[in-house]
C-alpha cells in the first residue's frame, strides 16, 4: 500500500478504534509535503463506502488533508452511516491528490478518463473525480456534477477540470 493510502488507513483505524486523530508522520513522504486538494475514497468489495475531500488545499500539506478527509470519509459522508469497527478489516483505500483547477470553455475540453470536473453556478459546486466506473462521457460527468450541486440542467455554469494522482 502506498504511504498516502496507508496514512488514510492508519487515521481511520485510530479514529474508529480509539477516537483519536493521529498526527502526521514525523518524516513526510515527498508527495505529502505539497499543498493540494485531496479526496479519500473508501470501498468494501469494490462498492463505494465513503468519499469526502477538498477541491483546493485547506491545510498546510497533503498529509494533514488526508488525515482530515479520511476521518470525514469514514464518519461524515451523508450517504452512509459511520464506518463500524467490524468494517475496518474490509475497507479498501484510495487517495486522490488533485492538480490545480483549470477553467475550460465546454464539455469538449473534458475527458472523463483523464480529467475530473467541477461544475459551478454561483456558490454551488459539484465535483466528480476522473476515471470512475460507469462514467464514460463528459456529458455524464457534467450531469452527475450538476445533480450533486443541485444545479438545474438549463442553468449556465462554469466548468473546471483537474487531474489526479491516485494512490492505493
């Protein structure tokens, strides 16, 4: 397991088992030192169990983003009950580190396998990570992102794309 995914695993196990928020490792891996938005995804048997993240950096480094978002993914994803002790041994971990957002003019500038998308209308934003099973077109990506943000299909939006480095 990559050190970023291992940090997410260690964080969730510490939090669920003992209610403790761990400190970042004393020696940060190079990928943990930068500042970036980070999503932590949890699955059980390949099925989504939690996914929470930040579009842009909110912490001093990626390690602290992982710790915060791992706990949120396990305990605060509104689609799921908090992760139980019994589920810990079944969890599969994925950490996506986002590149900077890049504004785009249209869906033609998107590629759902390569780029994630953010759809924005006013203060509402919907994000979808790239390379997700069942999402094969930019149109699907934008429709799902609109729905997540509560943005109607006919509302004008700003589109942004980003890439991720995915660690498992």
